[in-house]
């Protein structure tokens, strides 16, 4: 019989011993230093830091006038102001950069910083948001797929989806429209008129002001700190000469070839990336919606804190792309910026530089979800494979206008033949003299 006062034996060592139990939650059983670099970097990467941009005063879905308390609030067109339709009081929304410090600290960015409106979209998030009216107790539903505001059908209180829900409908900031609809229609009409000669007849006939709509499009606005290493071969011409005669004459050149290497550290401020999968499609065989990128830039520095009242009278499109979906696009953009920044340092290579190796290291990023204002006119041109969707877009802040117009092919061919004949005639006259 064992003695009750005898201490228990020491635990055995080796396989099956208590030392081999599973690691505690939160610990990592493998030394990360032994892992391949891509896996090691992912394991050691810090979790995204979230910045809360939600407005506590708007969580009940009502935006109250600071003067009279009414909820019927609208955006005053042509300005960044909100106006109360009851007492006509006007006020300015807080700029998001000043409110949350997004305009500073670019050189200190480390890891991934995500504002609350840019967090990952929950897979099971519902599109319909229900509010309980504080005025009469009725339940008011807002379908975020096509609207961000609704009015109580009993007491006329106005509700807006201001709380940052998990379905990607509510961004961190909004850049209000400055260009009014009449101005946008005039700019689109002018754009079409300059190309009227070749434009499809049906396209010209269907253009009406009613078909021009103001829409807020979802973007991720990214600040970043990065470095890049670029290497390749540059050529400096040393001699040029010709050999042969007549049709066999050829020009040759001699050049010294140099290995060119460049390292650059840089930051980016307010880089816009489309956060809608549909808008991000660049397949020009189906649509021309990437024309929207040609009306950049937007003055995102003036964006204000999110408030659904700015969307009254406009449509909007929900974000459906998360940060990780957009990283490859961001890296492409950063590499393009790096190439542009080193261009001035390779001017001496008069034959140019052929970049053969590129490396990018993103040290830190900050992601903010934002609505940008665009006036749109669209036209579907029937044809093979479902036809082609054309857009004319107007920057809702600057008025910059660009678009795609369906043309009558026979007019283009006739014009080309006419120009060709004219040029041929001029060439004959020159040779005759």
C-alpha cells in the first residue's frame, strides 16, 4: 500500500509523455524560422488594425438637424453642405482626413490598417436592414442593394443606413456631388455632338436627360509605404550608319550596354481602387465601364464622414471586394508608380532601358472605403455575344467627361478611304514636281 505522504513520481520523458500534448491555444507548434518565406511572412504578419469610423449619433438610423431636431435632411447640391428641409439650417460634414488622421503618417505605416467601413464583407450578411422608428414604433426596412435611405410611412421620419453593417453597403466616407445634373447633361451632350458624324443613329435618338443618372461608386482609397528594386539593361548609342542601297538600304547602330539597377523608397497618398467586381472588369469585349478611370482624379481630400443623407436623390453601388481581393491590383499600381519615379534617373540611356527584374516590398497600407460621385449615361449596342454596353461618365466633382460612343462602321470605312485617296493624290503631286 502506498503512503499518502509520498509524492507522485516524476512524469516520464520521450514519446507519449506530457511534453508532447498539443500546444496551448494561441501558440504556434512550429518555429516560423523553419518555414518557407511566403508562409513565414503570412504567419508573422500582424493582424489588420481597425479604425472605428462609425458615428454613434447616427446608429439609430436618424440624422437629426442640430438646430431643430428634424430628420428630413438633404444634401445641398453644388456644395458639401447638408440642409434641413424643415428649418433650412445648413451645416458642413466633418472631413474624414481631419476626423481620423488619414492625411498623415504615411512614412510610419506598418502592416495593414483598415478603417471599419473597409472590413471584410460577411458572407451571410443580409441586404435588408430594419429600423424601429423612435417616433411611432413602426418597423422600416431599407434594401441596401438599391437604396440607403427610407421614410417611415406613418410619421414621415427619414432613416438612413449609417451604422457600418457587415454587407459592405456603408463606407467610411463620401465625396458629395458638386456638378449638378443640368451641367452633367450639357457636358454629355457636348461630348456626343463632337462625335455626332460617326455616332450610331439609335444612340443619338435615345439620348435624353432622363437617362442620365447620378451614382455613388464604391472605391478603396489606399495610403501606402513601399520600396521597389528594379533592374535591367540600358543602351547608349555610340554610332549610327547605313548599309546597302535602294530597297535594301538598312540603318544600323552601335551601342554600349549597361546593367542598370535602381532602388526606390516611396509613399502613396489616396490611391483609388475600384471595390466593385463589376466596375473592375476590364474586358472591353463586353462593356466599356472602365471608362470611369479616365475621369480621375477625384479630390478625395475633401471627402466627409459617411452620412446617408448625402445619397438622397442618387443611386449607389455596394462594395463587393475586400482588401485581400484588391492587393494584387494595388501591387500592380505600386510597381507602375515605382517605374515612373525612376524614369528621370535613366535619361542618359538614349536607346532606353529594358527592365527585366522587378521586386516590390509593401511595408504598410491604410485602407478607407469611400463613395465617389459620377454622372452616367449608358447605351446597350446590340450585337454578337450579347452586344456591347457603352458609357459616358462625368466626374461629379470636376466635370471631367469621357466616354465610349457606338459608331456606324460604314462611315468610318468611307472616311478612311476618302483620307487615303487624298493622301495618295498629295503624294503623286509631290513626286510629279
